[in-house]
C-alpha cells in the first residue's frame, strides 16, 4: 500500500510540473511588451513566423518583419506602413527568461547608445 501511495504522489507531481519556457517559445504567439527604461505604452504583439504586428491603445498598429539570427537573437525591420518607425531596425537579444517573461535588450538602428530594455510576457 505504501508503494502505491508513493507511486501516486510521484505521478501527480510529474503531471502538475510546469514547463520552463525557452527562447523558442517566444518565436510565435501573442505577447505583452513593456519597456523597463523608457516611458512607453504597453504593446500587444502578435508574432508569426516572419512578421509581427504591434498594437497599443491610442496608437496606430505597426508591422515589422522578424529575422531570427540565433535561438535568442532577432532583428526587427519596421515596414513602410509604420510611419513613426518605418525603415528602423532593432536588434534584440533575449537575456534571460523568468517564468512567462523574457527579459530583453534591443539596440535601435545599430546605435549602441539607444538601448531599449523590455519584458516580453507570453500570453496564454
């Protein structure tokens, strides 16, 4: 009986263990992005294999192509239909993952002094 109890406990604990996210989990899906070093509105990002759309309350939707340079590094190239940022490139590195959030740093247009730190939270 004791062995059956231990087996049941192990089975239950293995089923409820949450999966740790990796950089790959941030390649496609819906995310909430919030800057940690600039005052900016929170964004909802819908990311597909090669593009993403960003929306924020009171602002036009922006669209960018996304190119993954490695598992945790990607580059965004904002398209012409995004007037405020058209033609801008942002190189992003996922620094670490905490729970459902990726802690990221982005360099705007290759200018090392223009670094945007933000959290990207995976939505369910």
